[in-house]
């Protein structure tokens, strides 16, 4: 197998602990340069000021991006009470608000819990959300009025970890697409004292936690040493929260050509599954189809090639 064949066979996820100060795209570029692979992409932007779990898909696994990106996220956020900024974080222009010293932890907790559940959230004006094809932050920087539509998000859990006013550390478990900066700003409005985000660390993205991640500096050292493969997580594990259905060699061949696979009884409670070969390679993402006679089959939705 020549070096190009080896490169084409590389597919999986690198879970990076992103340092503060880099954009998510900067990290992708480091990965491209280090691996020599052009096909690489992150699965959910982390602001330059934020650190933590950033999942980078490389090789054919980039085709999993839409599914991995949609996974829930978890953060530790530091919120400062007593003012607002135009960016909803510490990078923006500060406007002092009401003195927050009279707000008790119980009042804060009560206000915090009103944001749990399915809620409507308006993204910050300084964000990458597009308005008529233009990024909101580009418009905001030019002093243009940015009118962003609220969107539905789900906040699964919010918890106070440290109460040291005017700063409070909270744990946030939320759906993809949630802006913790907006959550801080909205919370400040609710409390009447103003609030903004001063620190953010993503502790979990989908099934990957900080425990699965490797500091970027350590990964760069591995690129130089040539042993970075030790950190590559197989593509089949990137969607580890999807149940797996093992396919025999004949079924693998059929699925590769878009043919359905008969579901075994135990599989049918799930709506979507990963089809994996007996060697554990990811063959396809498949969805449940119910036939007229009530029998159930798995329809390949996205097929990946496996080695023979």
C-alpha cells in the first residue's frame, strides 16, 4: 500500500482540547498540516475565547459531520453579574448596570431554572449566523443593525457550581446551536442587573468528554514524532450513542449498493443505527423502515466504503 493509499484509508475523529485564543478553523488547519490530509472539519464552532472539547473529523468520516454536529453539548460557563456588553461576552463594549450585590443565590437559581426546557433564544449580534447571506458579526462590526430571528433550542440541565458574586460558575447541558453568551445576557435581563459571559469551557460534545480529548500542543508533538494515529478514534465510534447493528459480509455487500437489511427482533426499538462490519468498521448509517406486512428493515441512509 503506497502512502496515498494509506492516507485515503485514514478515517475517524480527533478530539482536541482547544486552547483559548484560537478559532476552531485554526485548529482544523493545524490538523490538516499535521496529518497531511485535506479532508478535515470540526463539528461545532467554539469561540476563540472558549476552550475545551472540539471534535475534528478526518478523511471519509467528515461525511458524519451533520450527525456529530447535531449532538448535545455541555459547558462550564463563568457569568459576571452587574453589566452588559454588545457581544454578550468580555470582548465587547461594557455598559454598567444595576449593582448585583442584593441578588441572593436562591434568586439566581430560581431565574436560572426558567431557562430549562425547550426555549426560544436569539443568537448574539456578534455571531456567525447568516442574515441574507452575510455573517451577523461582519454586519455588527460595520455598525449595521442586526435583526436575528429567535430559534428553538433545548436546555436539558442548568446547575450552579460556584457562587462567588459578582461571578457565578454554572454547568450547562444543551442542544446543538445554543449560545451560552445569549443565555448569560438573557439571564442578566431576567435578574435585572445585567450579565455577560467571561469564561467558557466545553466539557462534552456528543459522546466525547474532556477525558477523551488531547491537548492541541500534545497532538502537535505527536505529528512531529509521527505517532499521532494513537489519538485517532475510529469513525464507527464517532456516533457511539447510535446503536450498532452487526452486518455479515453478504449484508455489507448489499448495503454498499443501497440494499436494505432485514432487522433482527432486538434491533427494532431504535429509529436509526450504525451498520458495522464484523471487523467493527463503519459501513453505513441506516434508518428504520416498516413494510406493509409489518416487517422491519434497515434502509442505508449514508454509506461508507470498508476495506475488503
